[in-house]
């Protein structure tokens, strides 16, 4: 069933905005439980080897200390695998790091001990008293020195149809037959998760077999299942609360050693335990976008038709756990090239495990692909926008399926007009304003339009308000606001009379918030719950009010909190109607899940980003002066929150292009960028006014609301658009991120 979504003239503002700006929103570390104790981690100072000895005597005797935990006395979670050690060579998929499991060291910064005390300050001081001696082994952390050890991911080795497996369409390296070719190498540095809220957890064993955790996660129920398995508990005996999440771009999609450590500590000291990472620990304990090296070659006819694309990538992973991402996806399906070859490899190093980061894989791959497209367009003397139009695909060349919808050309037209693309010159270093060189660039992004099954409980309260409950989290995009807006339209009630309660694993089913799938998944469940509740209310009215007897759903309307006969003035408010029932509430549980559409259509969201940059000829300083970003993301539920998502993505893309890079001292295998002074992120002065445009045409093959997803495409393609603009301004082609002034002078 298609649901036409008539968005109101004025989208509602964030329903949780007041709570956040007044400090009433409660985050993972802000839950105050009686007798809470505080845990602080001690981390390794070597990248590989073994702990020879550990002296905890001084720490144990420090004021307020309750326990000092290490591999010598740690409680072993009963769900740990039976094997004694982590798999290392060769990578086999591996397992997450098990804290305090053995004396082995896998990366610099690995948790090796934990102090639990009655105050945070005492725990921090006592942690500084823990002394360790190591037997160091030669570590490998430099990707350049070990490229020959890169391997095919285990999943691809087992399954040739894996999206990570070697892919060939047409002739291998078919680009070599083209009259015009380019070959280039691109380097993407490791980028770190630096959300406002540090990773934190409060763990509380309410009984021997009943655990409640207040955690910073992107999925309450996936976390519930993970820790139920780890501690051999019934899933219903593990409750995960994540009502508010202070920014998470993938680091909350994995459960990390510090979480297990806090749960372990709470079990050992028989009190609630709170553990929050430091900013420095965020750099090596909760994942990151992996350092990636890419080689790409393109070939085209002289009139601009692509002949072939060959794209290879090597990304780092840890020695104990295999991490993969879809770096090469866009190269396989975006452009009409008859010959495409992709090769994806990972390189195990003595580092912590990477994790997905906004636009995971695709943002990294688009950096190389979209810059290379610009390079080839320049060699062909064709406008790079026109070059993409020439190679536009009307169906998916990889899956050999029609697109569910694709309005990419409309994005091209809308964005080009808004940025003033006609001012761009084919010859670089042409436009100037005094000492500033002016350039224009563009790039394309895409991400799968994903959908999962979900359930929502809808309850009509005695006071006439509608309560909706879902286990989904809100990591910042405004999920509660979007769901409230959907319910407003679906149920016929004012938004101020709707409460969308989320972030509790005991609520109805919802998966992780990630992969741009939340609105596509939970939104239809909200509609299903609202429609089911309407039907139940009509049945109640039919049983108790003569005017509504035997009326069908098509003969009534639900508007402004009233049930009304169509074409007549006869109506009754929801509140009056539920007063007819003895119960305090009236509720339903409804489910919505995808059908077979994905077997018949290829489903993607698309974005096009246009950038105008000014580069100071003498200093190499780059100013992003103007950005226009346009999305083909299906139905736009809420213009305000959707625009904020796109602006956030552009901000992240500016960071990727000009600022962010984790720097490691390979002598020690430790990051020296360990805070926001050394690891640069964009600030307000770096981000211009961003114009956001939406095609806003529904895709009912993805889901009944017609939505496709925004979160990932907001950043995918932004960095290459900026780099392409820098080339247009200066004539200098930079292939190593970030573009700092020293690379331009």
C-alpha cells in the first residue's frame, strides 16, 4: 500500500530541542543510580607484545579504591568463545577484543587494567599508579611498509558473490583500450570519531541474571542481544537505555571493550559502575574510518563515453578482527562503463579495529572515483558535469535491474543553476579576485536505499494524547521529530499531542540507526500502528455511537483529534471516544516490513554537491565560499531536519577535504593526534552558508512513505567536489587528503 505523504506547509521543529538546550536531556553518563562507582581504564604503551608484570599494589591501596582489574583477576564473561587467544595470522574474520582476557597486546592504547573507586577523581588518580612492564615485539602499523601483506576479506574468499569479492564486468582492465586514459593513486587518512558526547556507559546488575545498561549506542536491541550472548542471559533480562545520543556516526554500531569492562566491573563490585572514555581514548578504542590507499584508472572515447574503470583499494584493519566496507561500490554501478574491474583488499596491522563512519566506504571510494572523473573530463576538454551526463546510467549495470527511481539529472540541473556553474571555466587558474584564485567543482554520491522490518506500539491515552514507542535510537538526525510528523499526518492529531518514546530495548522491534534506513524502516511501522489504532477506534465508535454503526474506514476521517463522518458534521473527539472505554489507555502493536521489491529493482539515494572555493595564491589557504548540495532522497518528511542532515554532511565533507587526518608515530604505533587541538575538525568559520535542495519525489518501491534515506549521501562526494574546485582554481591536482596549504604552495 502506497502512503501519499502530504507534508504540512510548515514542518515541525525538533520535538526534543527544548530538552537538549535546557540540559534536561539525559545521556549515558548522566544517569545517577544509588551507590554508583566509577571505573577508569589503564591502557598499554606498546603496540605489540605481552604484559610481563603488573603492579597494582599502590593503586589498590589508594583512597576510595574498590577494585583493580586486570587479566590476572578479571571476571570472564561466560559467553566468551572457548578458544584461548585471538586469531591473528592470517585474518579469519576474528573476534572483537576481549578486555583483560590475556596478557597479549594487540595495539597501543589497548585496555590492560581498570580501577574502580567511589569517585571518578579517585579512580583517575589510582589508575595512574598502576605500573606495567612489557615484553615488546616488533609491531607493524605503517600501511606503506606492509602492502604486500594485504589480503582478500575472509567473507569474499568464502563467497565469490560477496560484494567484497573481485568484480569484473566486460573485459578486465578494459580501460586500456580507450584512446584517452588516466591512472592515479589516492590516499585517504584515518579519520576519527569525535562526536560531542564521549563514549560512556552506566552498568547495573539488578539481579544475578538481570542487567540494565545506560549506553551510547546506535541500536538498543542489537546491543541487548550482544550482551545477552556475552553474559549468557535471556535477552529480556538485558535492558539497554539510550534515550539521547550526543552524536554518533558509526562508532555506536559496534560494542566495544570498555562496555564489557564496565559490565564486568559492576558484576565484580556488586554496584552500578559508570565508565566514560577520555577524548584521547576515543582515538583508539571506538573505531575510526580506516586509512585507505586507492588506485584508479579510467578510459574513454574522445567524445566522452567511458570505456572502462579499474579501481582497487587497500584499507587497514586490526590483527584480531576483520573490518570491511563498501569502498568500491560506486565504481561498479554509477557510470555506464562496459568494462569495470574492482579489487578490494584489507591489511591487518597492529592497530585497533576500524568501524563504519558516515558514508562508510562509499565516501572513501567516491573521493577517488569522483576526482578521477574530473581528471578524465579535463583530459577530454569536456565540462565535468556534462561528462557525467554523457555516462549516466538508466538502469543498474551491476545488478542488471531497473532503478526504483533515479532523479540524478534533476539534481544536476538544480544544483548547477544554484551554484552558477556557467561561471566555471574549463581552463584552470582562470578566475581571480585579487590574490584569491576562484574555482568550481562538483561530485556525485550514492548510497543504498535500505529498509528493515520494524514494529511500533501506538497508545491513545485517556487525555487524548498519542504515545508511540519504538526501540530505535536518535543519534542526532531528528528521528523523534520525523516520526512525530509522520504520525501527525497518519493519525490526524496535532504534533504537540504526540509523544514518540524511543531508545529502550524493551520497546517494540527496531534495528540500529545506521545505513540511512531508519525513516524507511520505522516510518512505515508508525503509519501501520496509526492506521491499526484508527480502525480500533472506529470499531469502538461503531459499537457505542449509533451514527457510526457499521461505518467503514472509507466513510470517516480522522482530523484534528476527531473522528468524523465524511461529508457530515457528526464527529467525536478521540478523548471523548476513549472515555467510552473503561481502560486507561487504548493500544495496538503493528509491524511493517519490506516485501519482494528489492528482487526486482535496484534502490539508491543520490546526491550532487557543488562547491566554490577561493585559494590564496601566496599562502595556499583554501576558503570554501559556497556549497550547493542537492539530494534525490525520495519523499522529504521534514524539510528542517532533512536540511540539517545535508548541512552536517557538508560540514563533515569539508573536514575530510581540508582538515581531518589522524597522524601516527610509527616508532611507537601510537596516534599523536589525540585531542581536538591536534586533530582538526571544521569550525563555524570554515563552513559557508550551505544551500540545500531536494528533488522530493517519492519512491514507493523502497517503502510506503516514498523515502530513500539522507544521512550517508549528505557526505558522500563532498570532499571530491572541493578538491575538484581546488584544481579548477589553481591547476594543482591533490590526491592526498586533507588538502593543507603546504600542498598548494
